C-alpha cells in the first residue's frame, strides 16, 4: 500500500497541520506497517502557479516545438499527477488561510487536475478517474468554524477540498481537524487532543472498511 503524505504549511515546526499529518501517518503505519510512505513538502517544493509555460498539459500542446521551460513544466505536472494516482492513501495537511487553502496547495491541485488523468468529460458530465483512494485531510483553523453557525459560511477550505477530491472520483474523504488553535494555549491543546481522537477514529474506520471490502 502506498501513502502520499502532503504538507503545505510554511511554518515548519510551528505548524499545527504538519503536527496533525505526522500523527495521521504514524497512526496509519501502526495499523498498516508495510505501507510505503512518500512525503511531498509543498512549502519546499511548491510547483509554480499555472502560466503560459505550464499550461501545456491542459492545452494538449504537442511536445515538438516546446521551449525548455515548457518541457520542464510538463515533466513536473506529469510527475505530480503520476505520484498522486499511484497512491492508495493521501494525507493532506491543509491549514486555513484566509478562509481557504494555502496557495502552494492550490498550485498542486491545479497540476493534478488533468483531463484524461484524474477526470474526464462525458456526454453526461464530468467523471472522476481517481476513485478507490482514501484521502485524510488534516485541517487546522485559528478559529471555530464547524460549530459556529455564524462562521460556517466562511469555510472555503474543507468544502473546497471535498469538492475537488470528489470531482476526481474520490468518495472516501475524511477530515480530522484542530480548531481554535489561535484562541490561546489551552484552546490549542484541547483542539489537538480532540484531533487525536478523530485521527484514531478515521484510521480505524478506514482499516475496517478496507477489511470489509476484501471479505466482500
């Protein structure tokens, strides 16, 4: 089994989302000791945002006549989408930035959202091509959004990621979150303790679903 571990926060050791992804991966390894884990650090290896050089995979540009920059960008897009498609489990560290996700994570999504690879268009509409994966999103937020009706509408972080992975055909998308981490040390520690419970539940449930599928 292959697990792709993605971090997107630039805060290094001070990042809550990175701490959460480490805990998710550790818990997964405890229940799946033979898993092969690959780490993608988007803060260190962020793909550039889409531009005229990197749009080749979307425009169907023939390899002939490409500039060196365009060829390199196409190779990077191919590397990222192949890495994503090869994974059975994807753990994504996603802190909330201005009600959405970090631009580094958005840049990665733009590279793997490839027609013919992760989705296709049909007469009946788009169809995802990356079904069968489990995605666990480690979500961190400074405030309380999931339990505060006044702030729920501002959440374009988890709703966006659920939509994107769903568009790719992935129905098993699980969220573990630490909320209120900017509301004082006590609130942060409580959020991490709650996240630990969610992490164990998410991994255990995923393992049970996997076992049930093998029996079926």
